[in-house]
């Protein structure tokens, strides 16, 4: 397998000619080289935009923290501040994959995967559901009680080991105006050890619906429905290991008729999707997403496939148009010596 030359991180970010630059990393001493999971929200008490993302020296290195930046016009962004998580050179527990949910009353909740004393696969993808609250437009934050998450048969039998879970996309409002977020649950290695590496971890897509968040309650009084109500997540069989599921990073939109539509990344070689006609309580059995009824399936590797409502009645879907194999690279090869996904996740 040929080794491709490494890019210069000082200039590589310019190759996509971005319209807007929010933050350029300053280097290793600041633990800020890796910036991902970038989510932008309208501030509830001003005309500003607020952006939240997970930052680290390198994904999986053990120093994840949440950063927040503000903009008055969406084009010029101020210096970001650390909200929670590991500081440069610090020994704080990690905070990963944070997302905001904004109540109609203006209170902002920040939820994230909070590193605990014990973990399953990784310290950044296993943890408690941490929570911070801001009542001043995300200027200051107060630590709140962790949010209880129900356990199921895919969690470690040891109750001191938290769930393997992350939320990847911003929540949306359902047909009744309630906030709903999709999340990935990965099965504990003590329940179903992956047959190969991390790319063959058993997983499912599920959803959390915030029933009373718009009232701005204390986090310990939040009422969350964990969905689907009839089973423990949406499953998609692995192409080569049909007894296991790989269904991850659900992205959700509200359809014009009030149904919910979700896309999921899989190891099957295509985007899979599902639809709910009752606000996420139950979902149709997942199936391959096609260009049209009985048309060609959308080829896609193990990579995010976000769908966005760009209205009115228009949606944008991003995908890679390969089934996990491209040139000499393949997500189905055994004993990866290099991360195959570095090469088949381009172009989008």
C-alpha cells in the first residue's frame, strides 16, 4: 500500500478554500490541533451565533474538551473559550461530543459524553451524560447533575461501566415541537467482542426526546423519552457478520407530512434509513436508501451521511458514492495496518 505524503497542517486547511474560518489551531502546546463535531446555533437572547465543538490534540489522545465561539454576523468569529473538559497540560476528565438544546425560555442546556472513572472501549465514547446550564446566552455555565441514562442488554454487565454512546448531530423539533436527538449506542465488549477492530463494533441508532425542556427545568427534573419504545435501537446487519449490527450516527429531519426521517452510516456499503410516523416512538424497519423507489441504492462507506432540511420541502444529503472500496483501499480488508477510512471518505 503506497504511503502518501503528509500534508502541512499549517496550510492544509486552505485547500478547500473555505468561505468562513472560525478557528485555526495554534499547535501542540495548546492541545487544539483536532477540531471536530462542529455545531452552530442561534443565540436565544441576541442576534449572535454560537458554535460548540470538541477539540483535542488528536482524536483519541485523551484530552477532549468542549470549545465555544461567538459571532455577530456569522462571518467573523471571536476567540473561542473552553467550556468543560481537559485543559492544556491539565488532568481534568474529558468532555466529548457536546451538543446544545435551547429552551423557549432562553435557558441553554449543554449535554456531552462525560468521562468517568471506568470505561469500556474508549474514554471519549464511553461515559455519563454530563450537563451544563446557561441562563445568560452561553456566557457562563453552571455544572448540573448528570442525566440518568437507562441501561439495556447491550451495556456492560458491570453497572460501574457507563454506556458507550455519543450524539453526533444537532437535535431537531418533532411535529409537536419537542426536541429530539439521535444517538449511537455501541455494545459493550463484555457482551459482544468485535470480531476485528473498532470498525466492527456492534452498534445501534436510537433517540432521546426531551419532553419538558422548553419549560427550563432543573436538569434533574428533565423528562426524557428513550426511543424507540418497542425495541433497543435501529439495526442494520454487517455485510460480512450478519449476526451483528452496525447502525451509527443517525441524522434526522422532519418531513412535510410530520413524519421523522433518519439516515445512518453502516458497514453494509450503502446508506440505510428509517421513518417514524409517531414522533419517534416507533420506527419502520431500516432499509437501503435509493435514488427513487426501486432505483439504484446510494453507495456509502462507514462514514457520516448527514441530511439537512434546507426548505421549503427541500433536503440536502451528503454521501461518498462508494460502497466502502475505492482504488486499493477497502473497509472490508482484514487486519487494517492503516485506517482505510482515511482514503474512501473522499470526495463527499
